[in-house]
C-alpha cells in the first residue's frame, strides 16, 4: 500500500528537508573557518586559482604569509587544502584573525596581525627579582604577542612562587596598546604570604597519638616561634620525605606491615594554609622470632660473629636493628680480611604468630673495584683536601665499610654542611664510580666569649679562626682575651698534610699576662711551640710538641706564700711532650656514641732552669640513650715530679672554671695557711657525669640541655710549710647547662653549684659564651 501526500504537504516536507540540510552545511562550513555559506560555496565551486592576494599585513612580509599556505597559483580550489592553509596561518602565532574568500579566480587572504611586544615588565614582585622571572618566561621584547604564550608564562611564574611556598600568589597580565601594532606587556604580581601548614592530621593511627607522629616528621605546623625556620612552609618534596620518616618510625617500633595509604594536602578556603592528612595502616606489631646466621665464606663459622648481633629473639621487631646488624657484620668481617663481603638479611614474616624470623646470609659479594672517585660541590675547597681523607683509592677493592669511614672523616673536617656518597656503574661490570657530593659551609669563626667569676669578676675574649685557609684545609687562628686580671694573645697555624704526607705540623706563639691575685703575684709568659702529629692506626694518633717559654713572676705581695716568693724573677722552660690519642667516637663534632682516651707525658729540662716530669691520662665514653639522649662519662688524672728541684706553683695542676664547673680557676686544692692563696698540686683526679637531652623545644631552635656533676681533688705539695688542704678531700658540683646553636653562633650557659667543698675553696657559679660564623 502506498501513501501519497498532497502536493501542498509534499512541498512543505521538501522545504523542511532542504532547510535542514542547508543548515547542516552552513554549520559544517563554520567549523572549517569559512566566513559564510555564500563565500564557502564560491570557493568550493572548483576551478583554478589564478591569483593569490594578501591583505592586511603590516610587519609580516606577504611572501611569509604565502609560505604557510598549501596552495599556489595554478592549483585548484580544493576545500581540504584551503582548510589546512587556514590552520597553518593560525598555528604560526603571527595572526590574530585570518579569513579566506574567493573573488572570481583569485584567492583573497585577509589577515589581522598579532601585536609585537615592545617592553616586558613585572610589578609587585618583592621576593623574586626581575632577572630571575625573566629567565623563566617565554615572551621577550620584539617577540610576537599571543594569548597562549601569555597564559603559559603566567603558569610558569606561579610555579616559581609555589616552589617558594607562596601558593596564594596571583599573576595578572596587562597590555598597554601602542602605535604600529605594538604593546607593552606587564605582569602584575600579588605575591601573597607564605603558605604555611595550618594543621597535620593522621587517619588510622591507633598505636601512637597524632602529636607523637607529628614529632617524627620534618614538616611542622605553623607557629609564631618558627620565624627562623621554613619547616612550617608547605613543600611537596618534604611530604615525600615525611612518608619515609613515618615508615621508618613504625618499622623501628615493630610494625612490619605498616603502610602510608595516601597523603593529601588541601588549601583552606582563604588559601592561607594547607591542611595535610596522612592516611595510614599500622597493621599488627611483631616481635623478633628465630634469629640465625648462615655463612658461605670459607673458614668463617657463624659462631665467630654471632655475638655481634643486637637483634634478640622475643624483642620487638626493629628494622633499624637489622640494618645495624648487617652493617656491623659487614664491617667486622671486612676487618677479618674478607675483601668482598655481602650480608643479606632474609626476613620471614609469620603473621599468625606475629613474629619475624631473620636469617643473616653471609656470602662473598661481587668482586668490584673502584674505577674512579668523583667529587663535586666543592667550590672553595680543593679536591685534594677531600680526596686525602678517603680510606680507599682508585683501583682498590670496593669496601662499603671504608666508604662509610671516608664519609665520616670528611664530615669531621667541619668544612661541609652535608656529605653524600653514592655509587654508579663504571666502564665494566666489575668497576664502580664513587660519587661524592659536598655542600660547603662557613669555616671562619668569629667567637666572642664572656663569663663571670666570683673571684676576678667579668671576663671577655675574642677569637678569629679560619679552619680551611684558602681552601687548602689549613688552620689559622688568633685570639685575644681580656679581663680584670690580665690578657692573653695566641697565634697558631696547622698544616694538616705537611709536605704532602699524612703528618700534621704547626706552630703556636703566645703571650700571657695575668695578675694572679689568687697567688699574690703577677705572671707573664712568652714563648712558642712546634708540633707534629700522625696516625698510628685508623683510630689512634701520636702527637709530639716542643715548647720554649720564658716565664716571669713579679709584684709578689709581702704576705705571699713562701713558695711564690721563691719563684720571683724570670725562668726558662724547654719542654718536649708526647700524646697518644685513641678516638673511636662516631663524630668529633657532636659525639653520641663511642669513646676517646689519651695518654700524655711531658719532660721539661732540655735546657732552661726548670726541670720536671709530668704525665696524665684520661678519657670519655658516650652512651646513646635514644635518638637525642646521650650519657657521657669522663675521667682524668695526672701526676708530676720535680727533677732535682721542687715543683713550682705555676707548673702544678689546677682545677676549676671549665675543668671543674662550680669552682674558680685554682679554686680547690692545697692553700697557704696565712694568705689562703692556692698552691696547686702535684697530683689530681677528676670525674664527670653529663646527661645531654632535648628540651622539648622545636627542632629548628637546636637547643639542648644538660645536667652535669663534676667531682675530684688536687693534692701534693713538695714544701708543706704553712700549707692547709693538702689532702685527697673530694669536691663535688652539680648543675644544669644549655647549648643553643643560634643564628649568632653557639651559645653555652652553665650554672655550677658546689655541693661538697672546703671552707677555703673559691667558687664560680655562672659562665657563658657565644660565637658567630662568617
């Protein structure tokens, strides 16, 4: 069956169909950039392009416009080719608007050029100078202005401010139109405040509180007292480090399955601070299960090194303990003569019983040799100063223990803020390159000292020291001390590698004048010394010193001790001394573990008119009680004997001041019965207990407290006429102290309170010093 529409209806239908397809055609032509249906239709009628005319150009050569087009005179009016020509002209960035139309057999190209930048400026930038911003943006004077490039530059500038913690910074581009189609481009910048960390939250933490976890990460919440630190400024890289810190903390506490599921940082509504949220999964807490060793090295039985392990079955699992055990095994086995050692811990987690079984597999590591040692980051310090501290050389067997020791020696120089050592593949499979990166720090010290003594009043000193002279590692220092009782001048120089050999050599010159009211005379000392030191082993050192000194005693009071009157006038001392030092501290700058001991002997009598023999021995042991808690125990004792003559007051041992806090210099020991002047002693013994701990202040303050107790005695006088206190009576002092590594330098404050003393002792309660670096 057929349905026929009336003529009138058919005409309506045909009209609607024509209108629909016509509209679709116009829409399609609009999408291709054709200005209107009539022009597009004339271009698409076909035929040959006999002429191309360029209109609207000002700076751009018409030939350049022609070069972007896909058609030339003689080509056909082909829609796809014309469309590609239109796109090429827009993509060139030279034109703000382009139209194509047909005039008979001619193709008319009308362009509107983008303006040229005459001047580029930044306004409102106080924290970042124009030069730094100019290096980051793409647009320049005499470059064509485009909106796309402007937007890209805006994003680049904002990224720079975000990298400095200013996430609220805004950048608004403004253009000033000039003649000849030129513009001035100005970026108006509102830097905004530093975007701090408003709060740090944890989700999923049951075993530890949020405050505990906040103390384990490096990012801090904003607070008024953190004006000297940037730890409360949002830093995405620091957050990545915080994830690792959290992981290590939980692994140290036994949570072997711990995970950081996500870290989210959101700006608060007014964009003034970030809210950081760590989502974590703690998992169960594990204990150490069975711990064993397996050795694949010839002639090495596991029993020989089993005692080195700190991990114990039944203790809470601690990943750091496992790492330390691997380190200790590697170092000790390497010292036993095994050049290539590889210790791998194999952990078997028993989740049902919540234990981690550890097997330390000891095997022969790959035979790898040092191909090259590269050093970078030392702008001022010459390479040789760093290279000579390495415990292995190019061509040696690679040894991680020696690499770590090398790093510690470089750190102990005190020339660098950070020292990093990494390894890279060498030119062959059995070759490795050691990459050493250092960051230099100031090595010049300008130190001011001040103190107060109940006996002599205020004291002051200034020291100028350069520990890395001209980047050669040489040590030059000069100091001047002034006080109510005299003055002191010292000049010293040390060459750490004399004649390119591992021997340190140096000299000292000094002049000391003192009104020794406590001894009832004045004293002047002038002289100098030569010294040399060298290593006997990796941890032991021998130091020799020769000293020539002229000492003069004047203005002896009438009521001075008879011993002081005998010393009046000038005397010469020619001495040689030797010190044997055994140092196994983990750091010479801030030790927290290990010990140092020394034995010193001195012979005076290689000429001059004073002769005696002196010896002393002492040491200090450091016990780590936690990450920031340290217990230090120290002891020292000494004795001296005159050779054919009595010892002198000015040569005898004196305890007090820095050596015995709570007492004045010479404040304890034998005294003259009538004048109560100190006489010193031929023997002394002293002990120290010191507990160093954090004060709970923010880490960026770097303030540490200490509680100490000094105890000891001085005794022994050759001539005991009119002498009191020549006995072994023990004195004891206790007190607190504070050290602050401030922006002005290290500040130390000690309060020493004698709790056991004799009535004739002299005390000194308060002492402080401060210094700065340049």
